[in-house]
C-alpha cells in the first residue's frame, strides 16, 4: 500500500481541508514521514507572495530529499500558481478545492494531471476524527464576497457559500461522540455563514450548544459589521469561548478606505469596549506597512490601538500579492520601516495581554493538547496559552486552574 504524506500551509480552513482528504484515503496509507512517502500532497497557501515562496521552497526541498515521491499541489496555490508549477514540471499533479473529496481516485493517476475543478463546490464530507488534535475544526462556509484591496482569497476560494446546517451538526455530533469537547468554527469568511440559507451564525451556535458533549465553541475571524444583536445575546452563554477575533486590519480611517474595508474606527471602538465589558479577550488582524501608510497614519493608528481593549493580534507586514488592487498602489513603505512598526505594535499588544492575564487568572478552563517531559500546553477560555507541569499524563484533558503564575511570556501552573 502506497504511503501519502500531507503538508499543510496556511490557515485553519486548510487544516480542515487536509482532514477531509485524510478521511477519504481508502487505498493508501497515511504517512507521518515525508522522506519515505510515495506521495506528498501539499495543501498550499497563496495569501501573499511570501506564502507562494514558502510552498515553492518546500516543493524544491522535497524533490531533492525524496526525489522518487510524486508531489501533488492542492489548496489555494493550485488556483494561483498551479498551472505554472505544472508546466515547469515542479509537481506531478495539481488538484483544485472541488477535487479534494475525490483524492483517493486522484492519487491513482499514473500520468501527470491538472485537475483544477471549480470554485462553486461545497464539501459534504463528515469528518469524524482529527489526527493529532484535541480540538476539532469545523468548516462552516467557503469563499468570500468582500473585495479588500490587498486580498486574493476571493479569486482562489470563490464567492461566499455556506455548508448545510445538517451536515455541520452531524459532524459535531460524531466528533463529540468521539471525545472532542472544543469546536473551532472556521471558513474563508466565517461571519457570512447563513446569508445564502436564510439563517445566521447565532442560530447555528444555539443548535451546536445543544449537542451532548459540546463544552466550548470558538469562532474564527469575524468582521465588525457581522456582529449583530442576535450574536451579542450569546456572549454570556457558558459554552462560548471568552475570546473573539474581530478583523480590523487597521485603525486609521484613511487606511481603512484605502484597503476597501467596511467599517470606521469609532464604531469599531464602541463594539470592542462593549464586548470587553462582558469579560472577553479580543484579538484582531493588523496589516503594517500597506502602501499609503505614512508617518501621520501610523501615529494615528498607534494612538487608536492604545484605546482598544485588545489582548491578541495577528500582525503582519504588508506583502505584495500579485493581481490585487494594493499591488499597484503608491507610495510603498520601506521594509525596515514596516518591521519597526510591526515591533512597536506587537510590543503594545503583548503588554495589553499581560495586563489582561494578571486580571483574569482564576477559574481558567484549559484543554491540554500535547505534552513532553511532563509539561503540557493548552489554551484557556481566553485563548491564552498555559503550560502545566504534572507527573500524570494530561494529554487531551480538561483542567481547571486557579493557582497560575503569570509572566510576560505566558501562564504556567503545576498539578
């Protein structure tokens, strides 16, 4: 039986897609060793030019280290760079998003193939297990209808479309029966769930919470305009993780317009303070160094960031993405300036996170994931990582912590 290794780049949606492909392997053996696999499926990310480079470098390294392996390109990169990599002979085959449920048949191809499919497909696979995970990712929708100037994802994932509610709930029932208690809702634009089905994220969450075994639900990145009164009413529910990730991308109104975003700072500020007052940790995405971000815009952004009750940030320096509106914008921000702004931003949010953890340091419900040499790590309800030292095997166990040491770099405890 031929061995297949999966290499996943990028977001949680890609992690879920990899699990879908793994679940469809019927005549192949799943391998944990890329150097001795017969086939390597690269589930790629193409969100930036840098992401493309990482994928290309990995493919090149595997062709050197395991030259006999057949390399198959999947994921978002198959739609943006797959044709070029195929023509150049860098990969044995290319498969698009709509083809992943056919992977068992696709891997049987003896001749090189380019099977890109379409961008309208919705998975019907029920994933019942997550290899090497204690938390389960649930993809509830695909695609995005927004047109942010820096983003290529709508071009490679398609328009927003929701998975069927009954498919989502059935998947959660089976995973809960298999011992999973924490569920993370993911997708290209999670907050758009239900618009095409006459329902909403809040309605789905209520039904999920009623499934036996569901202990905690986390939600992927939301847009400020997607948080409505119906959703806000759920914030005090015990099964809601006390952490929301709300994508801002910037806090300068000028830059928000340049990026073709859909909110303004004043409304974002009111929303964040409302949610924080309910005991929530709050994260965001922030792009540093986007074209047009002058010194004045940066100073304004930092002043406004100090006003926001943020605890987490996914900050990244702008990286040009070909075939997007931002790629041709001027003036560009020099790399050394972007790096310094990135450091300034992350230092600010790290200090805010430390202050939050000093306040919220009791009744921490932690789902421990992995352990080595008696030290286990996991995340509490506020999405803060906790290290727990114990002589017992605590892998995939829930623990309630009250005696926690809070340091600038993280929380730790002994049991």
